[in-house]
């Protein structure tokens, strides 16, 4: 068995000081032009005691934007802004990967260039899902995703080049690697879902090879640009977020993707699935709604790289229990990292965790609910141990 605080290598290139991952979380604090700034650098630098930081989802192009105030990595100003972030994280001794995405149909015309329709694998709208955009009165808030237009075959192929340029920008910005966001109902997930993807071209849903082709072409571009030890992929098998339909072929697709990512030398797979409270991992409720251990064992056998498990972890005990199954190598924490910049130290020493006010998750009041959380007072810890 491994301990949550043991070191871990990603491939042979990226050493991690522990097995704690700061999960990607959208925080809407960019400057004009969707540029990361000094405040963003401070935020990530404060959390550099994580073994690995994965940034908030970052737009690969203006057309990939599904949420207002999210950062991009397609302009020189954005690249320079991210250099502030990576320099600060590295100065604090941390490692950081850029999570790069295209939201596909999960967008709204008010966020798209020239007010055009969102780009989708098909024309089917996410009927029951919202995005963070401007409403009819110009006010920012949650609005229903727009009706997408179906991308042409040549447009999908061209997007591979767009991603390749983003990977080059990430390398130049000083990132230790990139994570391709292929989860949660965004563009790659839309292509991989056999129910949603009813295309008949080379990216169509008729075969597992075709519906995963776009992802594999982008993974190949990432490996060419950064090297196999610096590329991760995030997946959400069985996920229904963003109006994704239930897919009867999800297991076939998952295991095929695992095998193909392994062949390409991808260094980790970031799996998003929920964890029931400690002690309930074998419960009927867990098995009904989430990946069971037998399937995860098949994933383990098919994919030789590291596996990051994300899904509701809030304590050292729940994280260690997941590691003890032998089905994961690293554990990702999301919301606990908002109010606890020193989360790794708090977990290690059993110090209490602070909680953030959800109303500040996406506020524009700059540091409020973002960089204004203190580390745990060492003098208080000493008194507690006395």
C-alpha cells in the first residue's frame, strides 16, 4: 500500500512530493482579454504544497469559450500571464499542468466570436444545462446553452492544429505538462458518446475508433509537442453532467481509450467519479451509480500510467481509503482547496479545514474568497499538541 504523503513520479520526467492533486476549478478572476494576472499567480502559488496542481479549464481558442471570465492560452498576453503563474508555483516548489479544453456545444452565442452559434459534434442542444454568460439584458449569470452547429469534418481536423498551438503555448509558458479535458460533457466527451454522436464521417459514432479519433489526434499532437511524460487526460465515464445521455457502450469506449492512451505514453488518466462517504465504497448505492471495482481493475490492466481519482474527497481518511484499493495513484481534491491553501499540510497534521462561502466562488471582488484565506496558524497547532 502507498501513503497519501509518499512521493510519486509522473513518467520519468515530473517528480511529485506527495500524492495530492489540486483539481481544476473555474474561478473567474482573469483580467480583460481572459489573461491570468498577478492575483491568479498568487492563488496558485499559495497552493503549491500539492503534489500536482491542475489549472482551471483554459480555452484553446475564442470558439472554445463556454463560461465568461475563464482564461485562454491562445494569445501572447495570455501566455505571458500564465508565465507569472508557473514561475510563482515553481518558486514555491510546486508542479503545475495546464488543463486545456474546448466546451463544444456548452456555450452561448454571447460568448462566441461575432455572436455565432456554439460548435458541436452534432446540432443537438444541451436542453437542460446552463452556462455562465450574458443574458438578454447584458447581465452575467446562468443562461441556457445555445443551439450548436455541427462541425464539418475539415473543421474538426483543423481543431487538432489549434490544440497543438495551445500545447506549444503551454510549454512556452513554463507548464510542467498539460491535461486534456475530455470529461464532463464538453467537446471530446460529445464525440465519444455513442448516443449523442450520430455523425457518419471519420469522426462519427459508428465505431469506437471513429468516435475517439478526435481525442487521439489531439493526444498525439500533445505528445509531439511536450513528450509523453507530460500529457494527462481527464475522463468522466458514466457522467451525465451537461445533459450527456446514458451511453450503453461506455465501458467499451473507456477500455479502448485506456489502451490507446497507454500506447501513446500518456502519463496519467484523471478519472472523475464520485466517492461515497468513507466506509461505503462497497455499498449498493455506490455500485449502482458509479464505476465498480471490477471495471476499475480492467482500467488498471489496460492503462500503465498513473491514475488520478477525483470525486468528492474531503478528508485524509477518504483519500487514503481510495489509495488502499490499489486502483488509484493520486487523489484530487477540489472545493477543499478553495478555503485551505495549505490543504496538504492540514491533512497531514490533522488540522481542521476551513470552509469557503459559495457566493465567493465566482465573485469579481478579486481577492475575496480567492487569495484571502490564511494558512493554519502554526502556534495554534503547537498549543494543540502540547
